[in-house]
């Protein structure tokens, strides 16, 4: 109660301050605000498409991709907030040359969700994964390989190919544009299409603008409140050398979370399994052979405090009506302080199972008492992550009569640093444990210990110290010039050409150290500066695990005593040194040129238009690293190694739009797209993991020659593959769109992607005692499906005014996706294509809206059906099977009250249901056990927004 009281006081105080300094204006509708695209007022009816539009993510145009109509005075429905957002998004889709969906910031407020990635999940065909207090892993029509741009310029994080959309606080975003079919004048790089994040610029406003927000976010499991805020200031003015404008926008978004996981091993053991010494001791007398059960369980508590500071500034200058010069910059930050606790509970060793129950009519064990198992162990981890991404760019646009010429240049610099320290522990003894393999309504692991107090620090000893340091970075110069000329040649309407150059650097440095001291049996409390307390309980929405709290060393006692801990474990002072085989340096240059022709013709009352284009891209890549060579005497050297590659892609696009009347139009499109492999996958290096260390009592200490032990004792590693090919796809799209009002539409689309070259890893066991994971290109993957979307408000004559505030958004997606697996998996499945990872067959969004000037509410439901996360081969299971995440739905609620014209108080709830993520794996020919049950955060937000 005190937390909510503090949160309410903070919001009310901010409300009072804003009320003193405010001036009359429309209320902002977001805790993280972004200025509107057009001045307040009602949007025009979108015009009948009589000529090709020029919508694209062309970086040379600061207004590119914006199709918001200029407002006109009107006496119809007042257009603000949700309704304005839907109208602007509808105009973008309707007038585009390609197949595009958009999410537009409400009025001068926010996107419909706190994080940009959460807003994208409302778009048909877009899916996300959840965890860590946010949405991530954005895919479009099942494909994860996207181009990400900011104001039309390519942007990335560190050495990666793209930026995570959740790294954009909603307060700095004017719109998110999802390009599902490409155009020749768009930057290449994503077989799934492109996502353009559009920021604000000063000419988006009529004059001086100030908007801001402050709110508190309470996460239920972590029981923490985090303040979030945003401030935007913009102005434009006339000078003796033309009109100028300047905008500055800063945002701070934070979240605390506690994701709690109950987990079980993928290895399904058997009661007729022979132990290392040749005996069968895991069966009590009279117990039948062949009973199956997961051979380990675990509990994971992942607590994190993550913050994203962000700032952007934009300058525009029009010295003449024909010329515009602009410059803008972006800072994007990420800060993470995670505290992870893991307990591993073996159900293997020299075990005996008693009190066994099975599921009816199966050989699957439901519950058992386990004695003689290997002792539990785990770790307490302190992880710090930091990203700083900077992008600065400038350009100019010159227009005269039919000619438009633009130029743009930008520089990007991004670095990510991750620092991890784990203190490993083990139970001092191996207690008897009662296990349940499908517990409660959510299923999954549950266990209790007999005569063993998990909350007593004396029951745990130190097992070791692990340290890890990762520094990855990327830099980029990009420049482009575009020319467009309006033609007067009958059905030929416009000719476009352009060139683009990019020079990209990427680097990776990694080092780690591990020291094991379990043999010394040092009490956990005896470590230097150790503060041990019972861990956070987690599992707030779970009744299946009665005892999940256990003694653990705290994050602060790890970080505050690192020098002493390093000295105690006998490792060098400071962070771990970088390991040469884990590092690389890369340079990539790309040269692109395109030509695109727009056409249009009237056939009676039917308008037919579209584009035909070709983009040619030459890529030169050079990656240098180190190999590891060990001679017969044990001496290790690291000679340098360099790999180079060069190739050219030709990417055609053809699209047609047929406007059957002023409300109904049909689109047809064919495109070819491709994605370059990540630099990490292209590296020429081979690196090795830490050697395998077995726990006391492990059966492999008795006999290491059994097939299971030989496999478990292999030292893992990873290697790159500089011979990887780009991922390619042929894409076919048909879309039917019916626009029956300014914010009302019904659209249906079918699509198909014929892709080739997705990456997977193959384990190379050719070297004795090693298992090296190496990326390879796979064969064919086919994704085909359909989307349906509907949006409308109750703008019906005769209804009372209050009823016209109701609206609905609904969409559904169906995708059938199958592809080739890596050879060692495919051979166990008759080399047949399998379900493509990350793709749900069904997905749906339903959003109920209500909006009036003084009150607005939105209840959103998002659902995606089950999907494959990965494929694995496991001991005692000769067939490759999928780990599958079950279908799940989530409700989110947003409400706001505007007591005075320029102040809005908002209250939001994310994850109303609190239902968990559930994953399982099949074994044999259809039997399953739950793999993981993950309880993610429910968050409450209360705050105030203002604009004047």
C-alpha cells in the first residue's frame, strides 16, 4: 500500500506543477511523449489514389514516409488521440507504393504502448517474444531478419545488423512503419522487410511546442517502482535567411522485473538405464523397468533493473522555397543491472526412486522420492550491461518544377559492454528430494527437500568463481544521393535513380576465467565480504512450487568485494583478459545503385498504378581473427587469420495498385530480398569453452567411457564460417483494402516467401573430445499465409455523441511455415521439412477503444498460438524433436482522464492475466514433459502528461 501511496503522491505533485506552468492546448496522451506529425485538428478524408505516391524510407527526405493529411477545419468528430493515430496510420497504408502497416503516435502523445516493440505487436503479421519486463524478438510474417532504419537511415547496435526496437523509448517515436514489401529506393538488408522508426522534426509543428510526462512503474514480482519521464521542446521561426526550426527531445525509460522460471531437463531418463558401474540402482524392488522421467530440475530467478536514456535533436532550415537543409542526431542508451539466481537439482547419479506414481495409462513418472542423486548446485550472478549508440546525419532536398534531388550523409557509432561475475555454490550434502514432474495447473517442475533447510546458509559451500567480459562495437559511414523526375509521357509518371555507399566496421573482444574450489568445501558465508540472505521468492502467480526461496549471496556483496574475491580464488586482479580466438575485426563496404519507374493509367473509373525497379548491391567483406594451435608439447599459439568475400545482388521489385473505386483497392507485389550473415557468424576463428567439471558423485567419474559420458565430457566450442551465403527470398503479395471512413477499414492479404539459406549450427565432433558448433546455410524454407484486419469507430448517424467514442481494432494472421533442418537433425526425420522456428500458425489482436475529450480507455488482447523455439537431439531419444512454446494470450489496459485541457492523468496495466510462458518437448513418438514455466512481470503505471 505504501508503494502505491508514494506513486500517487509523485504523480499528483507533478500534476500540480504542470498545472501552474501550462497553457491551453490539447492534452498529451503518453507517459513517454512524442510530438504530433500535424497540428491539432481533424484530419482530411484521404484522397482517392489517382497517382503514384512517393512514400518511402528514403533518408534523403526528412518528411519521407509521412502521409498524414494536413488538418482542415470541420464540425464532425473531434480528431485526437487514438482516432488521430488510426487515421494517420490508415493514410500511410492507403497511399503507399508498397505493402505497409504503421503505428502512429497519438496526437502529441505516445505510441499506444510504453515500448515501441510492444506497439508493433498490434500490427497484423508482427510477432514478439516476452521477457525481462518488455517485448523483444520482433518478427514480420514469421521472418526475423529485418532492416531497421531511423528516419530512413540504417541503424544498428554494436556489431549486429539491426537495432532492437525495444531500445526506442516510445517518447522519442512519431511512428513505426512496417514495410512488408520492398522498393528499389529502400535500403536493402532484410528478407522480412524493413521497420522504419520515424522521429519528430521541428517543421512537424506550427510553432513553439513543449510536452512532457512523468510516471511511475510498479512491477509486481520485483516489488520495485521506477520513474519514467520525457520532455520535448520545439520551435520554428522566420529569419532574414529563411525559416528555421529546432527540436530537442529527451526520454528516460526504466523497468524493474523479476522473471521466475521452473525448469526440467531435456534428457528423459529411464528406470532401465544402466549406471556407470553396470548396475541398475534407480529402481526400487518390484518397480517396473522402462519408466521415463526428466533427469534434472531447476529454479531460476532473473531479477533486473534496466534503463534506457535517449535523446534526439533535429534542425531544419529552408533558405528558399525550393531548398531545405536539415541535420539531426540521436543518442540511444541501455543500462542493465541483472541479478540472476539458479539452482540445479539433479535426478541422476547413483539414485533410487521410491513412492513412484505414474500418469494413467503411461510409463511417465508423475511423482517420486529421489535418494542418492548428485547434490544440488547453482550460481548467483551479477550482470552489468551498457550500450551507447550515437547517430548524426545531415542532408538537403532541392525541388524545382518536376525535378527533386536529395543527398544525405550519416555516421553511426555503437558500443555494447557486458560484464558478468558468477559465484557458484553447491549444497553441502545431497538431500533426499520429493519431485513432481507436472505440478499444479501450469505443469512443470516442483520439488521439496527432506530434512534440508534451503534458507540456512550453512547448508551451502562455495563451488567457484566465473568472470566474463564482452566488448562489441560497430561504426558506419553511409551516404546516398537520390534523383526523382516527374514525367509527362502518358502512363509513365516518375523516374527515380539513386546511389548509396556504406563503410561498416565491426569488432568483438571477449574474455572469461573460471576457478573451481568445491574440493576445499569453503562455507558460502566464509567468502570475502559475503552477505547471504534468502532470495526473492518470485513465482507470484504460481501455486505449484511451495518452497522456492533459498539462501544466496547478494549482488552488492559480489560487486563491492570483487578485488577480494579475485584474490581469494587466486585469479589476476581486474577484468579477465581477452582471449584471441574469441575476437575479430571486420570491415564491410557496400555499393548500391537503383532505378525505379512509376506508372499510372486510368481505365474508365479504375486507377491502375505501381512501380517497377531494380536495386544492385555489391558487398565486400574482410574479417580478421586468430586461430588456436596447440603443438605436441602443449604450447599454444594464436596465429592470425583473415577471410575475404565479395558478391553482388540484383533485387527486382514489381508492384501494382488497382483502385476499383474511391474506397476499394487491390495490390499485387513481387520482390526479391536478402540478408547478409552476421559478422559473428562470418568470423574465421574457432574458440573453446571452459572444460567440463563434474560434480562429486557424478556417474561419469566412475566410468567415463560410456556413450553418455563421452558426450557429456566433450569440451564445447564455437566457430564461424566465412563461406556463408546471404539469406535470400522471393516474395509474393496480394492485398485487398476497403476504406469506408477516415478511421475505418477492412483489409485482407495473402503472401508467400520462398527463402533459402537460413543459418543453423552443426556440431562438429571430428576432433577427439571436442564439440564445435559451426553455422551453415540450410536449404529451402517456405512461409505462406494470410492476414485480415478491421478498424472502425461507431461513427453512425443517429447514435448519441457519447456512443461514438467506441471503437475497435482487430486483426488475425495465419502462417504455414516449413523448412529444411540441419543434416544431423533431418536424417532422423526422413529428411522431411519441419515447422520453422519462431512462427505461430495463428496470431490475433483485438483492441476495444473508447475516447472522448475527458476520458479514454483501451483494452488490448494479443494472442499467438504455439510455436517452435528450437530443435534438439537428446540422449536416449534418437529423433530430433522441437522445444515448443504453448499458445498464450495477454491483456493490457490503458486509461486516461483529462480534468483540464492540457493535463492528462493515465493509469496502465500490462499483463493483466499474469499467465506464464510454458514450453515443452516431445520425446519418443508423442510423449511430452514440460520444459519450462516462466512467470513474467505484471506492471502498473500511474502518471501525468502535459503539453503547451
